[in-house]
C-alpha cells in the first residue's frame, strides 16, 4: 500500500473488498488480550487511595449517621431548644418555674400523710390534734422540728398554750429529701417565717439532723424538745428559691 492510497482505503470497501489498512487500524487501537497471571499492573497507590477514601467515608458515616436514630439525628451536642411559643394572651418570654414551686409541691404530697390528723387546712382537730398553723414548733428553729419529724412525740404536749395527749407518729422512715420537703411545706404554707427567713429546709439539713438525733428509737417527750434552744436551726446553706442551689453558687 503506498501513501497515495492511505486516504482512499474506503475505496476498497466500496469495491467490496476488506481493506488491509482497516484491519491494521483495529489491531493498533485494541489493548492486548489479558493473559493468565496478569500483565496489567494496577498501581498500588490507586488501591491505597481508594482504601483511604472508603475508610474516611466509613468514619464520617459512623460519626454522623447516629445509628439511624431519627429522633435526634439532626440535633448537635449542646443544642438547647428554643422556648415554647407563647399561647394566646401570654406576653413576654416564658419564665422557668422557680425551684421552690416543685419543692413545695412535693412537700404537699408528703403532707398527705398528715392530713388525717392535722387536716389539709393545717388547723388540726380541737382537743385531739394540734394545728400546725400558728404553732411555735413549726415557726421556730428547724432542729426541734426535725426531731419531731424523725422520732415523733408522746404527750402531754403543749402547742400554743393547749395541751395535747395523743401520739404523733415518727416519720424517720421517709427519705431525708421527703422530710425536708414536708418541713419546708408546713413552714412556708402554715408558718410565719421571721423577717429574712425563707423557711426552706434542705436534704442536707435533715441529714445532719438524722446523724445527730436519728438514733432515738422512741418518741420524744416535750422536755427533750424543750432542751434544744427554740431558735436552733440545722446547719446548712441558705438556698436560692429560683435555683434550689446555695445562694451565690448558681
Ligand atoms: C395520727 C395522727 C397524726 C399524724 C398522721 C401526724 N401527726 Fe403531727 N401530731 C399529732 C399529735 C397528736 C401531735 C401532738 C403531740 C401529742 O399530742 O403528744 C402532733 C404534733 C405535731 C407537730 C408539733 C405541734 C404542732 O402542731 O406544730 C408537728 C410540727 C407535726 N405534728 C407535724 C406533722 C407532720 C408534718 C405530719 C405528717 C408527715 C404529721 N404531723 C402527722 C398527730 C399526728
């Protein structure tokens, strides 16, 4: 085949003959047939790169798929929900409920143990069960009150000048927290706290009381209680009514 013919290979085709040149072209275009044992070399760096990409993808998947947990897949750590939208008529930002409200609500529940005798009103039953309203034992120091709560009282017993003589059960089986809550409840709900006092009794205060007086297995007599100064308070930090934490440690 000479140079002149090279552009005219189709003429062979038109003439109905296979062109030698076309045959060569296809041979030159194709890669050699693969042979057993492999003559194709895949670059090790490509394999390594592909492996690395897979590894990173796996790590990313693991880190962000959150095990397909749909409830918080899209919540990033430290997320704080926006306050609820205001309901009709409400104005201003929704304020968080102060700690004392929950503490009092729990105290009220525990006071359910007391209403058979002291009544829901706190007025007691004349001649039988003393009122906790206007009682010097409730308004006074928390140490005496904690002793009454932990071990109970056996009369005769004076409350606001009236003598009672029924057993007051011990409540030491309740947790320190429950005792603290019910003490707080009767002091704030029924008592009259002196100026500057919040009436709050904490779990820590009751713990101190239990360590000091909790071993007593029988109810107190009035004389035992009178031996403690009327204004003796259990030691413990003053509490911030909004946070429930010691004042200044928010
Ligand atoms: C079974 C009846 C009864 C129950 C229940 C009872 N108390 Fe009393 N409580 C008495 C009696 C009676 C006295 C007076 C002591 C006496 O007569 O010897 C008293 C005295 C008191 C006092 C001292 C006096 C006063 O009135 O301030 C307090 C405080 C008190 N109770 C708190 C409570 C609390 C809090 C509860 C519930 C956790 C409770 N009591 C449950 C019968 C009861």
